[in-house]
């Protein structure tokens, strides 16, 4: 189980790298915001897996707080894009 | 823990990783912001929810087998993370799609822009005083004349 969790976390880390390609390439600002949102979600899943893999229950708390903060950050990016458009 | 429970956890983790991979491929391959949001938000949220469910099942079963209290707290916190992901991603993607539309990003290959038409019709009827901070009053007049303005503008 520990090996499976760490392997899945490694695959998710590779997926985060792939998503950061879109973060760098993205032609418009909303594209980059979408890529950042997906990276945040993948990172939360990776933290949950790593907390089982390393047997550290604290990592899940970090993941919860990170998910909340990334949600607020996405809303603020959307608000900023709204204000820039009008 | 028993073998078939371990297999269930493996299958749940596998489903989660596969859905996340599909979401990232869609993020890389789709042509515009809206289809990227469509591909990315749903599949990534679904995959992460499955990973959280797998971790919660594993922790609860191990806590039942070993009587370990920290495993129970790990499982409960994984479920809390699941709830936060499910609600936060949906709301955030709606806000991002609205912001992208206001930035002037057009759907690639799109023919009809119903939201722009509805906002234009609302602005024509004299409600231009509502700024960008309140999108709801602009969208309310769209509800009753659903097909009317769209059909007229296409025929002209």
C-alpha cells in the first residue's frame, strides 16, 4: 500500500509538470488561471497520498488548508480579470 | 487488512490517477479556455475525490484492525479535503469562465454567443447602470424571452 501511494504520488507529480507546460504556454491570462487551478487540485491529491505514504497525518491538514486557499486565490484571480475587462 | 479490501483501495487509486491524467491531457490538447475548463475541472475533481475516498477507506479499515486513533483522524480529514475540493472547484471554475468571457476570450470555432447576446439585449433595454460587480441583474431578462431575441438576430 505504501508503495502504491508513493507511485501514484509520483505519477501525479509528473502530471503537475505537464500541467505547468500549459501554465507557461497558455496564450491568454484565463488559460493560465485554468492551468493554475488544475495544478492546485492535483497538488491536494498528491498531499493526501503522501500523508498515507509517509504515515504523517499532518499532511492532510496542510492539504485541506491548501485547498481552501487555492479556492480563494482562484476567486481573486477571477475578480481581477473581471475588473481588468470592464 | 484483508486482500480484497486492498484490491478495492488499489482500484480506487487507479481510477483517480487515470481521471487526473485524462484531465491534464485535455488541458494540454483542447483549443480554447472553455473547453479546457470543461475537460480539466470535472475530471480532475472526480479523480481527486476518488483518491481521497481511497485514502479514507484505507485509513478506516486500518484503524478498525489496529485500534489506532490517528488513522481515524487521517481518514476524517481526507473526507474534509474531499468536501472542500468538490465545492471549491465547481465555484472557482464558474467564476473563471465568467471572467474569461468578460475578458473577451471567444470560444474557438463558436458560432452563437448566447451570453453576449443576452447581455447586449439587457443593455439595450436601459439597464446599463449595473457595473461588472453585479452580473445577476443583467442575466435575469434572458430567462423569459428565451428564443425570441436569438431567432430575430439570426434572421436579420
